[in-house]
C-alpha cells in the first residue's frame, strides 16, 4: 500500500508530507483548492511525462517521493526491479522518487538508485490504479478485460501459455525441417554428382604432401641421373678406387706384422675402407630415393592435378576433400531420411496443437461461465448507483487461429447499454463521465478487484449525484477498501463520511504567494468539513448535526 507521499515545490505545493493507512481515505476541499495537483504529483512519480510547468514558480526543481510497502512483492514487479538492477530485501519499503528541473529535465530513482523513467512506468500498474472522469486506462481499456475475467474465473492460464509455447516450438521445428528438406532436395542431383566424382578420386588426408615430395625427388633424380651413375661406377667397378684399396689392404694384412709402420698403414687403410663403404651405401640410397621413372612421374603429376582441380571446385584444400566427401554423404543421407523425420515432427506438432486446443477450450468455457456470473454481479450493483436502466454484458468471442496465443483463443470486452433497447457498446464510448465512474465502481465491486494495484484512486466518482446514490457509492467504496487501500477525491459528504482517514485540501494566499496544503482531520475537523460540504460557505447548526449523523452511520 501507499504509506507516504512527500511533495516539494510542485505548482502551489511548497512542502507537503502525507501519511496514509489501509482502508478508505477521502480527500475533500473546495473547488480549485488543488486536488488535481496531488494527482499530478503522484502521476509524476509513476512515470508520467515531466512538465516544467509543474515546478513551483521561482524554484529550480520539484520533487515527489512515494513510499509503498508490501507483505510480498508481486511477481511481475519483482521481475521489473530485477531488470532495472534494483535489489530489495523482503519486507523493505519501495521508495520511488522523481526530480523535475525548471528546464524540463528529470531524474528517476528507486530506493535511491537511478533508473530510467520507463522503469517507473513499468512499476506503475502494480502500485496505483486511477479511475477518473476521463480515464481511458484501467477497466475502460479492453486490453485488460481478458486478464480480469480470467482471474475472476480462477482459471489456470499458465497451463495454456505453456502448451502454446510448446506447440509453437514444435511448429517451428517442423518448418525448419521442411525448409531444410526442400533445400536439400534441390541440391540432391548436384550433391550426388559431386560425391561420385570424389568417390572415384578417393582422396586421402596428407596425400598431396606425399605426392608432391615424391614428384620433387623424381625431378631431382632426372637432373642428377648422370652424376649418380658415374658415382656408382666409381664405387662399384672392379677397377674402382675402393676395389684397389681392398687389394692393398689384403697385401698389408699379410706383412703388417713385420713392422709397426706397416701395421699403422693397415689401420689407416681399414678406416678408409669403412668410410668409403658408408659413402657407397649413401650413394646407393640416393639412387633408390632419386630414381627417375617417367611413367611414375607422369602418374604422380596427373594425380596432383586432379586432386587440386577438385579442391578448387569445392572451394577447399586438398586435405579437406575427405571431409567434404563425408559432408556430401551426410547431406544425401539426410535427404533420404528426412521424410521420416518430418513425419515424426508433424505428429509432434499435431499432438502439441491438440493439447493446446483442449486446454484453451477448457479455459474458454471457464471464461464464458464466469462472464455470466460477472454480468449478474454487476447488474446487482447498478440500480443502487442510479444506473437501473443500464445493462452490462461481458462479451467473450472466439478469435481466428491467427490471433490465438498464450492467453488462449478468446477476446474479451466489457460492454454496456445505458438505455432500454440501446445497443451494447464499449464502456468509454457511450457512458458519460459520471456514469462511467459508477460503472467502473460497480465492476470493481463485482470483481472484488482480483489482482489489483497496491492502491486504487477514484477521482470525483460522485460528481453530479447525491442523496441515496452518493450513500451507495460511499458504501461500495468502503466495501472495496476493506481488504486493501483506496483513496477517493470527493465532493460528496456521504462518501466523505465513510472514510477511515479524511484529508482536507485547502488553498491560501499571502500577498502574491498562493499555497496549497493538505491536512489529516481529527474527529472535530471531519465533522466541520462534512458540514461545510453539506451547507456551503456558511456552516449551520443543522449542517453540523447532519454531519454528525452521517459520521455515526
């Protein structure tokens, strides 16, 4: 509920601190005293457009601070605070503040933390519900009628919303699979041809590097063929240097024991033979590695050309061709297996849709039944509010499938007929200001305000009525406020007498300075103010006596 409202330098209000309690609070005062300033100030802290004209003349800025307290934060409001990065502890008050500068600039705060004005506007529906002579929101706005009727029916809309999300997800998966199948089918012939080419080529990862190395070796072998052949002859011939060294070693071996110099010569010659043998083996290995085979070289070059041409065709490297081949196989397999997957997705989408329709049908039936009960409840409230010729109807219509959603299949609108035989039409189109406010009151009482805001405000709902009708309005306002908090700006003494708290708005002037003040009246002050409302400028003893009777009643 709204517990405190602090206003500084707003139009005629210099400084004002108000404390509010549960139940029905009434605000009274002479015409022009400044009741609208209070509502404008409250609207400012709830995110309404900042107007520099609200800043008191001669001041640099105006500010409004509103404090709300909750036993438990509504889920939607908690989400809004979380999105704004505002942390609030359980049981902690919610404090909204708005500063407006004389140049029109403004700043917004929630619990001392700067926030965007959009955050205040998002919080507003949870905090204050305002009904006035020209209100085009709240119960008048048809966009909220479906939610109100659903809560009145105590229906489970969450299950329908969950079924809707699952149905839409199933339909999206089916559409995606169908699109993929269409695209794949269009590419099937080309993919099959490419795969056949790759399978004939049978590329292997790393093959390009191996073939390129082999070709380079054979090209070197072709260039070095004569030199290698001569080297081999020098090493392997019967008249080669190695052959002669071996013959010399055999002779030295027979006579090496005759002298140490001969033994040294034999040892040196043995070393030469070992190194020479290694050199011969190395030349042989080179001959094998660099052997030149014209047919093989041609085959290697042809293979490399084919591999590289295929890689260019597919826009990849030669090493990536095996992966490309695997991808083409997967594409073709998906095409062949896609029909079965699509049939499975079609079945899932059908089942999800049927489940949603069943839940939505049940929700629709609950709404239709609740609409009948609501119509009867509102009808019972109309006659005491001097609307006995009027009729109220809750219209529940089935929308086209293109408009179904998480809220079900229905469109809901509250309609009225103000005169016998007159057609039903939306509330705002055919009801006058006073009638509209009384219709809203009747509807609020009938609904028992399921899921309403923290505080409800009625602005001059009793305009143009008096006597028994005003008494009926006061009784219903008190009843509606019994479970929460309701503020009523009123000119009716019958309504004012019903209040749990009575605030008087007054305007005073000192020279050229005009101020608006608001004060909480005590018992004597209440009697005097209600007497003024009954008799006018001059308060008579009869008016005081009647005021006392109203307060006692």
